[in-house]
C-alpha cells in the first residue's frame, strides 16, 4: 500500500500548494484564482491518468469525490463491484445512492467525516463488495484535497482487496502455531503484544511479518480473524448471536455488533438474514 499511498499524497500536496506553475506527470498545469470554484480545482487534477492507471488494477477501487461526497472520477473496478454498466452510472452520486444498506451508508459517513475534519482515513479494515453480494476484505484509504486557502474541497482514495495466497512455509513456524492457537480459541485477552509473546517474536518483528505476509497490522489481523470466524458461525450455525460474540472473543453482544458493523457494513443479524 505504501507506494500507492505515497502517490496519492503527492497528488494532494501538489494540488494544494500549486497556483500558476506548470506541473508535469499526473497533474495538469494549474493557473487558478481565488474566485474559481472548487469543482474547477478538482478538475485541474489530471485524474484521467490516475483512472487509467487504476483501471489496470481490478483489486483496487479508486475514486475522487467532491465536497459533497459525490463521485467525480472512478475506475472500472468500482463500477463492476456495484453491478453497474458504466462510470456515468456512478459519477455525481454518493456511495449510499449506488449501494443500498450499510455497505453504501458506511463509506458515505466516512466521506462526511474526512470532508468535515480534514483528517485522512488510513488503512481502514472493512468488508466491501467485490461483486454484487460477494463481499471481500479491503483496506481503505481516503485523503482530503485542499485548495490554496487550505479548505477541504474533496477527497481522493482507494480500497484495496486483501486476497493474499500464502503457503505455510512462507510463514515462520512459531507464528503459524500462534495463529493456529488463536483461531482455535479466540480469547478476548489476545492483543498484539500477547500474540507476539506466544509467537516468540518482538512486537516490531511481528508487525513487519503481518504487514509483509497479510498486508495488515497485528491489530487488523486479530480483528479480521475474529470477524471471519463470526461470519462463518453466523452463516453455518444456529447458535445465538450472543454466544457467537462470546466464542469469538467479544465481551458482549453490543461490542460484537459495533465491531462487526464497522468491518462489514451490516449488523450480525442482517448478515445472517441475508444468507438465509
């Protein structure tokens, strides 16, 4: 993710700090006055080049949105994930307008927060559609776009699928055993530091390994493991949601519902009902 994030951050920084100087590479020359609209400033990014780049990346959903959280530019992958036919079906709309339920509402709420606070969203672990009704784990990053007066006028970002295919020999045996033990007993007291201790690794070594092997921080990996286990139980068992919450390491039903909705966009009940 680091290279892609750095490229997006460069675009954002150049866009904010440039007035009349010409830009090469991913940006068109900017020659903007204070009276020009935010939409003009967004259009000044040569996003077509970025879209062309991300159109070659089916595992990434790329987007640029205006100050109202409406799509200005998207790549083909984002269109396909919602079962739509063309980018024109997406442009000018918010996520909640092209995706019903929490899978559309959650990113809309994220956008509002980034646009309001100006704080970026970095590597948010969540579940999104890979294809309609086919969810996939993603890491989502959103950066605010600012004008010359430092006002937030839009955002740019992407969601990257997590689909690592790994052989056991790629993972140190000590970590394999620690992860197996965790998956067998998803105790609520498991933290990154405890996982590192069980794997006989330093916290820094564990962090480097999980990033390299899974594209996740240790905390994200623990959360993903809990939610993945809960998803299987919701789908394949008739156990109560409270019992599933406890067996997957959540302290109570409410904490489980908050974590599950944050990760998947739906509540445990909604997830179970959708699969029935």
